[in-house]
C-alpha cells in the first residue's frame, strides 16, 4: 500500500492509502515513502491544519473495521474543530456504553483526520492512542483553541 511519512509539530506521521482512500494515519518513525496524488493532498491538508488554515479535512477515508468501529468513527468525525464531546455523549448518540465508545476511539485507524482527540472522559481527558499519549491530545486541543475546556 502506498505510504507517505511526514513531519508534524506532534511528531513524524505515516499516512497509508489503499485503493482511492486513506486507511491509516499514525505517529511513526520515518520509513520508505511512496507518494501518490492522494497522499500529497493528505499531507497538504495536514500541513494546513497545523498552520491554522484548515479546520475540516476533506479526504476520502475508509475505516477498516467492524460496523461498530465505523459508527464510532463517523460520530467522532462529526465533532467540529475546536469543540469536544464526552464518551458518554457519543454513547447516547449511537446507543452503546461509554466504555464501548472509548474502545472505538482507541481503535480509530485514522487519528487526527478522524479527531478522536476531541473526545473526553466524563471527569477528565481520557486516553489517547497517538504518539506520546495524552500529551499529544492536549497539544492538539490547544492547537484548536479547545484547551480552555480542560480547566
């Protein structure tokens, strides 16, 4: 699968394409890149996000996983830039437990673009499966101006 490694303010990232969609984004050390027009566009959008000029990603995505995983990712994707929701809020929306939503967030294969950093626990930050864990979650929330919600 074509894979592009890029540098971001939160560390190196790997973007993976399958067919005509992005299927995985993760913080990863550099490797061999194979660029495609879609991967170049993904990089441009990620760069624009970190530059503060992009608030909504517009890329073809394909979440590989169960119907439940796809439902959780759809709910996360709908959270606007600079806003947060609680695991319990999403749980009510899709009719499952907050713990199940937490598991779905942890299984998100396309973090940052599907912004699981915008999902918080009832009494705090909750977890984050990206690079450097909660530190990266806080950095992303600060970048979006949502850090005041953490206090």
